[in-house]
């Protein structure tokens, strides 16, 4: 039964490695999604900042007129 035990061990090891690879891939995808969300939030915040600055500059010009 040594051959069957060896084959079983090899199959279990391969199964663990495949499972680990799948989990790693899922983690990487999740990390990329989180990164994309963070980038989108930063771009939105920058756009809001620029919009507020432009509005304030316009108000200041109207006050000076």
C-alpha cells in the first residue's frame, strides 16, 4: 500500500497548493479592487477640492468687483 499512500500524499499536497494559489489570486484581485476604489475616492476628493476652490475664487472676484 506504499504506492497508494504516496499517491494520496501527492494528491493532497497538490490540492493544498491549488487551494493556496486560488486564495492568493482572490486576495490579489481584492487588493486591486480596493486600490481602484481608493484611487476613485482620491480623484473625487480632488475634483471636489478644485470645484470648491474655483467657486471661492469666483466669489472673491465678485466681491472685489
